[in-house]
């Protein structure tokens, strides 16, 4: 597969001096355009268009639902900690900068948006729903993909309504 993708790039580039990364991505069957973090961030921010774009690519490939649920759970736990500390300090930037492990600069925008969208109670409910969804996915593996995507879509729609 990799050899075929490289051959595509080579034949495309024969008459070009420079190729942009976006051209390579569109040429190849590059399903890794979006990391798991991107799916979770877009979902929690309610960016339905981006979320659907990522989901459409994930439907083609195998999806590790449990891994994605755990990534979601970790992000929600981090948001919960920041929300709880926000009551003590009003400076959100300082709270985000003080997080351990540190929040990568590219993700700070998403964290701020997610904090503005989700209430403390909503985040606690999502944690409970993540646990239930994971259990359901494990009990019913034949429909786990449907259960998983239905759960993520519900969160994305709710975030979109709040934003």
C-alpha cells in the first residue's frame, strides 16, 4: 500500500517543482489526517461539520471505540479539574497554563471553548455516560460501532446547541 501511495506522489510530481502537503494528503488514501484528539476536540466543541468529516473517515477504517472513549474521559476529567479550580481563581489563562500535564499551545483554544460550553454538572454526567457506553460496547461488540458513534454524535450536537 505504501509503495502504491509513493508511486502516486512520484507520478503526480513529475511536472512539478514543489508539492504542498495538502496535495499529498488529497492524493493519498491518508486516513491519518485526524488524530483521535481531533475527533474528541471537535466533538466537545460542537463543530458538527468537522466532526462529520472526521467520522466519515473513521467509518472506513477500524475504530478503537474504547481508546476514543478513554481519550474523551481524560479530556473531560481535565476540564472538570479546571472548572473546579476556576471557582477559586478567575484567571482562566493562568489555570490552563498551570495544568499538569501541560496543555499544548495548539489545544488551549479548544480547552477554553470547551470550558465555556460545558457546565460542571454536564461534565459529570458525560463521565457517567462514558462509563455506560464503554460497558455497552463491551457487552454488545456486534453493534459497538453504532453505540459509540451515536454517543459521540449526541455530545457533539449538545455542544453545538450550547455554543
